[in-house]
C-alpha cells in the first residue's frame, strides 16, 4: 500500500465512521443510550481541542473543565434568563470561553510543565468558586435550571435523537477541523516547536503565537461543549466542572496518545462509556449492576493504570506500532 | 485588631501551613528523584489516618501502636505502588507516570471506602488536655504535635540529604538517572526508598491531623491539591522550600480570611500563587533551569 | 548503596508481584460481588411488581448519607412485601448511584424512566442532584420524592416534586424563636460555602429581623477546611451571644472544638442545624460538643412524641428494626428515606396497585396525617413537604448524647 492510497483509505474510513455515528439514531431507539452517547460526544469535542493543545503544542492543562463551565453558564444564562436566541448564545459562549483561554494563556507563556499545570489548575478552582458565588448569574449551588432546548428559528431540538445529532454533528465537524489544523501549516509549526524551539524560531515559527492559538482554540471548543451540554441537559451546576472533571479530561488525552487526534477521541469515547458501564451491558442481574456501581471508582483507577502500564504511548502509539509492524511485513521498500 | 488576635490568625495559618508543608515535602522528594508529581500523595495522608483509626477501633491496638502501624502499612502501599505501577514505565514521559498516580489515587480512595466505610471517623489526640494559652492566643496540644513532626521531618530529610550516602545517592539520582547508574548507584532502589519516605510523610501527616479534624476516605484529594500548591509555591526545590511554601500558603489563607473574606480565602490564596508563578515561573524558592518536563 | 543487579531474581520478583496483584484484585472483586445485597423475596409476587426508582449518592461526597438511605429503603420495601405488598403486588426498587454529581443523577433518571419504566422516583440525596433530575421528571410526568433538605427543592415549586426533610424555612424560624425566648439578640453566622450552608444562611438572613435578632458577623468556610480558628477569632471580637453554624460534615466538629479553645468559658452558645444530628459529629467533637444546641425532628429522641402515641410507635419500631439489621442506630438521613418510601407506599395503597404515574402523583399530594419518623406529613397542592414546626424539637448535647430541651 502506498502512502497515497493509505491516506485515501484513512480519510475514507473517517468519512464512513462519521456517517455511521450520525446514522446511529436510525437504529437505536433506547433514549438512555442516546443520552449517554450524547455525553460521549460532548467529551469528544473537549478532548479534540485538548489533543491539539497537549499532543501537538505540548501544553498540559488541568483546567479545561472551567472553560466548559464558562460555556455552559454563558449559554444557559443567555437563553434561560436573558432570552437570547440559541445560536447567538452559543456563539457568545464559545467566544467567552476562548477569551478566558486567551486570558490564561498570555501570562502562562513563560510557564512550562508542572508550573503550567498548576496555573491551569488554580484557574479551574477559582472559576469553580465563581460559579458557586455568582448566584445571580449562575444560580449558585442549586444550579441554573430551566435552560431551553437548542432551537434554530422555529425548529426546536427537544428529543434525545435531535440532541444526539446536534452534539455529534458538532463533534464530527470539530474533529474534522482539528485534524485539518494539525495536518496543515499550524500542525507542522507545532511539531517543529516540539522538536526544538530555537530551530523552529529560526524557520520563522512564532512560538508565542502557536501556543496562545492552541490554548485559545482548545478553550473555545471546551466552551462549545459546555454550551451544547447546557441546552441538551437543561440544567447546569458547579460540580460538573470541578477539578476532577479536568483531571479525567487530561487522562483521556494522555491515554489517547500524543500527535494524534483519533487516539484521544477514542480514549474519550471509551472512558466516558466506562462511567456508564453498568447501564450499557444488557442482561446484567441487579446484583451485578449494584456491584458495578459500587466498584466503579476501583475499575476506573485500574483501567487508567493498566492502559498506561501496558500501552504507555496511548492508543495512538499502539496504532503507530501496529502500522510499523504491518509495514515491515509488507515490505519496507514502499514506505518512504 | 489586637495583638492577641493577630497572633491567633498567625497560629491558625501556621497550623494549616504545617499540614500543607508535610504533604508538599512528599511531593518534593518524589519530584526530586523521579521528575514526576505523585498525585496519590494525598491518599497516603488519607490512609495514615484511616488505618490508624481502624487499628485503634477494630484491632484494639493502643494509640502508641496504632500510629506506627498506620505509617508502616502506608509505607508498604507506597513501595508497592512504586514497584508495581511506576517502575515498569519509568522510561516514559513524566506525564504518563503522573496519570498513573492519578489512577492509583482513584483506586486507593475507592478501596478505602470499601474497607472503612463512607463516614468520617475520629482519632483521639496524642496527648489529652485543654489548649495552651500563649500571649492570649489558644494553641491545641495536637497542633504542637503537627509542628513538631514538621520540624523533625525537615531535620531528618536535611540530615539524610546532606550527611548520608543514601542522601547523596538520592541527590545524584535527582540530577541524572543515567550518570548515577554509571557511578554505581542503584537508582531503582533510590526511587523506591523515596516513595516509601513520601508515603511515611503523608501517613504521619494524616495521623497527626486526624485528631484535629476527623478523617474520611475522601480527604486525600483536597489535601493533595493544597500540598501540590505549596510545593509549586516553594518552587519544587529542597525540603526547606517545600516547608516554606506550605507555611506561606497557610498564612495567606488565614490572613485572607481574617482581613478580606473567608468565602474567598481559597481563591485569594490561589491568585497570590498564580501571581507568584507568573512573575517568577520557578516559584518562590526554586532555581530556574531545573525544570524536568 | 550497592550495585547488585538482581537479574534473574528481579524477573521472578516481578512475576510473583504481578500474580499477587491479580490474586488481590480478584479476591477484592469477589468480596465486592458477595457483599450483602438483599433480594426482596416477595411471597405476594404473583403479579408483576410495582417498579419504583431510587437515585442516591452511594459514592462521592454524599456517600455517608446515601448509604443509610438505601439501607432504610431496602429494609422497608422488604417489610411491605413480606406483609403482602400493595394490593397483592410487591414493590421493586431499582437503585441508581449518582456519585454526588447532578449530571449523573440526570442520566440515572433517564435510565429509570426509559429503561425500567418506573412509576415514581425517590431521590436524590443532595439538592443539586435533585434539581438536576427535574427536566426529565417534568417531561415524563413522574412523581419525585426527594430526601434533600435544600429550600429550593419545594420553594421552586414543581407539581411533581415532593420533599421529606424539614426544609430550612421551617427549621430557621423554629430555632430563631427558641433563641428569642432564650434572650439571644446578637448572633454570628458561620456557614458552609456548599449548598447546605448557603441555603441555611440565606433563610437566616431573611428571617432574623422578625425575631429581633441581629447578625453581627457573617463568616463562611469550605468543605474540607481543617481549621476555623480564624473565622471564630473574628466572630469572638464582635462578642455575639451565639454562633450559628451551618455544617453537615466533619467541619462541624472542627468548629465546636476551635470555638471551645477560643472561648473556654462558653460565653458564646453554639447552635447548629438538623445535619448535626449524627453520632459522627459527637464522636469528632468530643467534650467540645457539650451544650451544642440544634433543631431537628423527633427521630433522635422518640420519647419526645410521648410514649404510647402512634408517632412514638412508628419511630421506635423503625429505629429498633434498623438497629437490629444494620448494627447501628439510624441517622436522620435514614429517616428521610423511610419517610419517602412510606409516602409512596401510602399513596399507592390509596391510588390502587394499578395506578399510573399521574394518579400516584395526585395520591401523594393528597397525603394527610401520615405518621413518619420525621413528623406527620400533611401534603397539599401548595405544600409539597407537609411538615410544620410542630414536628421539630430543640436538642442540646449533654454527656455525649443529645437531649430534648424543654
């Protein structure tokens, strides 16, 4: 297989996967399953952005749940309390989250590694305090309820099917967009930065611009996910955007592997589904369901440790290793 | 504000600060010899307290035996975590190992809930008796234990690092694993000793604080966050920097609550922390150029 | 430090350790699976059982509340079924864990409605989780009986949502009335920045003026804080007659201990809220809890109902059976859950065993004079809680136990 046919097969596969995902409601009638899959799609949107930030720009964030929260509260407040049209509210939510990302990225430019992690973590905790205390905007601990469903003109997306399509439609677009970015010029600039910052600068790459762009983009995508969450769920409360959520999101990205969008996206799908595992396997006895719910934390921990132990390069690394192997079997001459 | 009140605010700040410092010490020594942040450090704190209460109540051990037993059990857990979950992947990027410690902390917290139940439990103070009055301010006897332990931990670590062969090996490992191996240091053993030491520090903190606050299966995450913040504030440098970071964080919180707002004290402390690392990206006492990631 | 390389030995060691880990995990999961889970054996179950759902916080922050709630529901359902069920049909409760997360509570609600087709839902444990369920409850038109004490649950009125604990709009005036009679006119507030404390604080601030009480200091703390000396030092400087703390978790014990240190003579009386009616609070606070005063229902001292009354019988019967089954006296949260399942069972009896969700809702709203352990429930179209100040008493901790203040 030549590189060109491989790429063709890859993009063909991606289109097929997207079509399958969007066609799913045709066969799935279970509203619970659709709701869970909607949550999966929401995480895919966040993680796709974080894949660029971490996997390509090399930045670690422990604060992305805060951007999701900013998006969710903005969209929720504007549609439920201020009576804005849905589309405008979502645009405002994305813009505000992206702005938050920009505001955090600029002073963090000099920070690396653990210090950047601390800065984003601190931002996340402070944002959560604001979500709790700004009661007139956010509803405080009781949450912001009565958020209307998404609507465009007279069309109101008020069924699990339509919300699934909305979220996964957005997810497919986001994943395609992000894949385009990392394959194009910005992706190469990021790769160059990862190699050697000095070398990249010599080639005309502006590290500041690359890093700030990646951070702002990923924050905006997290905000988009939050806005869609608010309209799909109809209720927003601070605990959904706590530090634990940020940590889980980072775990998804790392489990997915660096320099890949597909890896983190798959990891997001797998880890989100794992949270609802007791409801997804059909035919479990009541005792098993209760035991699964009780042992969920242990299972989650073991899975994270296990994957990192056996596949430290993440899902993307696994795929790369597998491809390398198949390539060396079919003959090394073809691959350049 | 009277002088006695100011003294009371300071005592409160230094009490919390010493707790943060003990956790920060654990973060710092593990970071020094491995370059990773151990997010399970808070769970060592939780295990120390919970195992001590269990040994006291269920096994009926006296407090004098329950405390060392809890520390020993936690040290065992710490060594096992290092041996089983971290050593096999030590060659990987630090973030891979950090995510492993996050998984470990989820597992430990969940297992503790199965073993010890979901409720908070109490431990009696090491020395009974009313608080001591000091220039009009009250100090609990247990707080003196926390301070004493922090001082002893600091001293022991200082002696270990500067006066022993093991300490020399730990410092060499911190600089470079490869060159340490070249000069004949068993770096694997050094790392395991470091983890055991960090677990002991966490467990000691957990046992010493439980009489003040009670403890529960889920106290690890929050205290881990505070300890991480303190370690970063100190600059992930030596033990002294970690303790200083903890004390500064505790004082900032207490004085914010005293003079600005108790609702926003955590936010204020974090803003101060962010300001410090934005202005001086290597923390208050860290040296530039030691970054490992 | 030696340089010995245990090549062969190291390999064996790794294998042994891996094997040990696997064995340990298998043993643990086996232990988990064999954990006691009651199989509600229903002698009356000739017909299909009546399905109810329960969304509880069995893990996460509120696990300490959710677990006794599940215990109480399981025990009560088993009793109802053993006694022949409802109109010949047994009750089956499907439990869901929300992990103290509103989004998970919502997903759990969808699952109970769509998958299990439940007739009504008990839950959630916390206010945030209860509110998160509302959108699905409304869409499906299914009645919900919450065990969360937040004012918002029934104050933001929903015709489908009911609530069993004493809401703060009853607890706060009752406590303020007590303070007024005790001659207390200046108080300081020390409240949890979480949902429980915020809710209480707001109601106190709204109500104090009516009782001639002034709030001279208004401090907060966060869940997980290890020391409240700073806040209490500020409070002491204002010399209030009483400190009113609003804390359900282990922070409550820290506050009374810190207060005792700063104020050994006890010039400031410490007041609390129903959430402090837990033995863990007394265990943690020790001697510092002496004199601590709080309002709660009569479940903590059933004698206060008067021996021989129906309420006394209901409460002691529940406490006795629960203590026998679980080896520990029920706390107020177990009581709230008992009341929730009792309200549903009582409504089902009146609505008939073949009632649909709408009929069940109407029957719940028509509950009159139902004697539970939290009080006597008189629900109406405007009051979805049904408890009054008559169901509350003031407790003071004396000699390590709570005693009713006459």
